[in-house]
C-alpha cells in the first residue's frame, strides 16, 4: 500500500499493507485530541463528533497524558522503580514513559507493548532511550499476558520490582474478556514492591462523557467501555493505593488546581506488598 499522508501533507512511511486508513482507530483518534499529526480523515471525523458530544474530552485526554508523566516521575524518582512495562503505548507524543523515567533514573528499563502496526512503527522509530538504560517494543494484545511477560523478560528482570502501566488501555477490554483477571495475571507475575498504574474513562462523572462514548462506539470497529469508579477500584484488589488514591486524572498529585471539577477519567497508582 502506498504511504499515507498526515495532516501536514508529508508522506507517512512504513504503513503496513493491511492498514486501513478509512476505519477510525482509537490510537489515532486519541492522537488527534492530543494535537498530534498521526491521524487520517476517518479518525478526525470521529474525534470531532465526540468533541461535539463531550467538549471536555480534550481536557480529559491531556490530563490523562499529564497523569502518565506524573505517575512515571513518582515511580522513578520517589519509589525507586527502575523497570516499566507500559502496555497500550499509543502513538508517541511528548514525555513518553522512557523519557520521564530516564530523566529521573538514566538506567531505567522500559518495555512498550501495543498491537497496532502503526503505533509500533512509530515507537520503533521515535522511542530511543538513554544509553544507560534500555527500551524494547512488543507486538502483543493485552489479553495475551503470557506472551507479554515472556517477551518482556528479554529486557526486564521480573524478579525485581516492575511498574505495570495500564494508562488508557483497559477500556478496550470488554467485561466478557475478564479485564480483572488480566490485571491480576500481570501483577501475580511481578514481585512485592512492584506497582500498578491505571487510568480509565469514567462512566459516572458527567453525562456528556457517556454521550461521547456512544458516539465513539458507533465509529470504532472495537468498542470501548467506560466504567464506574467502583468497577475501576476492583482492578487494584490486593494492592495498596498510594495517596491520593483513586481520583480524577487531573487531581492525581497535580498540586494547584486539585479542587477543580473532576474530568471523566479515574486514575490511581498502587503498590504490591
């Protein structure tokens, strides 16, 4: 298939032959909301329809990205974590996991996981880490925890603490695929002292988010699931949430402005004892 073109009109290289730009994809829709350039007409059209239903979505996705940065900084700089398993990488933007982690700890090791070919092509081209540390990329679905863990062990020592990052990914796993069991399998495979970081779209913050979810699912090939705070809290079973607990992404250790109205994403970081 010929190279596609991004919004600047420049060719996008290495787009796989089976990549269908006429079908919206959540990673590219999210990239549009973040102000990126790696999206196509179908993605932009769906993203704009969501904005019309829920104008707060732009603030929400940017708060989600900021949460990722704050969580990784906390884990590397305060919790002394040196290994990160980031599942659901998404199209790289600024302040990616390895960049934040290796600013605090140059020897940090990061493994990215995604199953979208365009995401992996961008990741391999752009996500180069500090020579003192390491980065790797795994092509795998979150449901296939065995393959993820086996391949992650090429770069990470799973006998030492690992931060498992599930930021903006669990909404892609329907209840019938038992996302709680998936999270439990990942955390069972890492030792005490490991951490779990999750952000997830909220079904119980404001009605506009539910309207936006309906619009999104009309356009995507695979639906996304917005969940309640109580449902998301169950992903942290048997783990100890660090302060401030499970809160809006905009309010997780964000300092000034934490009293503002919550956005429609829940987020938390927890430690395995």
